[in-house]
C-alpha cells in the first residue's frame, strides 16, 4: 500500500473541494436548515404551547348526561371542543378543520343509565374522524370513555334520569325468571341502597345541605416524568434531526465524489493513472480518504451549529460521539464509491444514488424517529447502517449512552464500510464501458 500516494490523491481532492466556496457554503448550510426545521417540529420540549385536538360534539340528546359529557370534554386541556350540528361536523372533518366528530344520539342519557344498572341495550356513539390523524382518534376515544362514565354515573346516582332507570331496573330484577333467589336478593339490596342515596340527595337539596354528587370518576391521578440521561436533562429534538440530516448530506456528498471519479474516467484521466505507478486500490483509497474527511467536516459543522445555537449537548460518551462521526464518514465515503462502481456511468450512478440515499435515511429513522414505524419495520431496518448511526447519535446526546453502549453501533458502521469497500474493489474497472 502506497500511503504517500493515497494522501497525495486525497490532498488534491480536498484542495479542489475547499476551493469552491459556494459549494462548501451550501453543503454546510443545507443540513443545518433542514435539521432545524425537523428539530423544531419534533422538539417535544414543552417550550411551545401544545396544540389541542379539535373535536366536534353533536349533541342530539340534550339530556343532563350529554351536557355533562360535553362540559367534561370542553374542560380537558388536550381538546378544543365545539358543539355543532351533524352536517357541519361532517363537513369540517372532511375539510380537515376538525379531527374527530362525536355524535351523542337521541335518548343517549336514558339508555346509558339503564345500561349501567342492568342488561339493557347499550346506546351507540357515532365517531367519524380524519384518517390522516388516526393517532389522535385513539386519544379522543379514551378521553370520551372517561367523561361519559363520569357523566352517566353521576346522573345515575343523583339525577332524575337515573331514578327512572333505577326503578325500571328494580322492577326487571323482581320480575326476572333467570335469576336465583340469592342473586335477586343481592341485586335488589344494591339497587335499594342506591335508591336511598338518591332520596338522601333530594332531601339535602330541600334543606340546603351539601352532599357529594355521587357517581364514578377516574380512581387515580398521574405524575408524568420524561426519563433521559439524568436529572434536569430534557429531550432535545434537534439532536435527532441534526443526526438524520447530517447523515443524509454526507451520503449525498459521497455520491458526488463517486460521480466525480466516473467523470475522470470519461475524460481519460484513468488511463494516465493506470500508466503511472498507481494501483486500483491506491486510487480508490485516496478518494475514500478525501470523501471521508469532507463527510467528517460536514458532521462536525452540523453538530457544532446545533450545539451553539440549538442547545444540543453530549450527555453520553464524547469518545463514542467522535467514533460515531468517524465511522459514519467512512461508511458514507465507501457507499458513494460502491454506487459509482455499480453504476459505471455518471447518469446511471445518479439515478441509483438518489433513491438509495433517500431510502437509507428514511428507513434509518433520519426523517422521523423509528419508533413511529410499525413493529416489523423497526426490526427489519436494523440491517440498515443509517439506523445504527441515528440511534447511536441519539444515545450519546440526550440518552447519555456510554462508550460501551455505543461500540455496537460503531462496529456495525465499520462493518458496512468494509462491505461497501470490498464491493467497490470487486466491481471497479479501469476501462470505459
């Protein structure tokens, strides 16, 4: 191996690259701008006012229960509730102005109270939603369940609809032929106890005495804590987005270097290299070194701006971070050369490269976090080098991963470097096809 020739070839490439100030400016700026955009969208740091889910409630019942449901949902901090007619709600969902519409049908209050006390048919709530917001649909369904239970049970224990439903349930138990004697006795005693509580409520109203309204409520409260690398460390979405965009653009830069070597081939420069005492390995190694150096510069510039401007911090291993940057740069450089060796011509290589890079970044979790992927895809993408790189950068920034936890990602990236480099040597040809 001629190390001096490799370094001389790399120095020539670097000199030409850094001489083009405009290209250098945009290569540095672009990943920072796009990374800042995605980081702002996925920051999740609570610094911005959270967007409430717009929900339309169509109250066709007008009962105390339906009004209680509407009031409960309106007070929920996660929802922006509006009470509008069915036609307007459907139109708003169709146009994307409302995420979920909920219809409380006629007779909902009475039917729900009867269903609570006995085996009466349960009323059906109609929900229609914007299919592009299926995640919010699940959240609204859960909140709706909570507030319906609270409103129905409150009315059942202390309201007029509940008294009527209770009387019907007591009559149904007494006339039942399917219940045994002990079961009838137990159910009757329970319903009679509720009836006495309702009488107590009515008496209290007459005397002005204040009693608990009764009814069911959620039997717990929650204490939420975001778990990161340590106390006081907050999740910074810019860490993830800058890693993803940094990787995307070092891959694109590596493609340019691969295409450049094909252009040199087209211009006949390879014949001169071949006549000189330069081996195929020396030529490719020199280009890989220069490409990896530029990729390392891009990552350093991207994360440097992220640290200075957007608060990205290394809460994990500094050595691990440097290792990830170096391994990612080497992987990207050999990836670009491999595509050039497979494409053989500049136009063919560009066609392959755009799709390949976008797939690597997209499936590697560079655009959006990989936890959004389906379970099978989260497992399948472990064979992609960018997935290991993005997860590794997440680890050494906000997760606080140590060097030992980072070594597997570095090892995988170096493994792909050897794989891409080997394929490049195998497919590389001196002659113009």
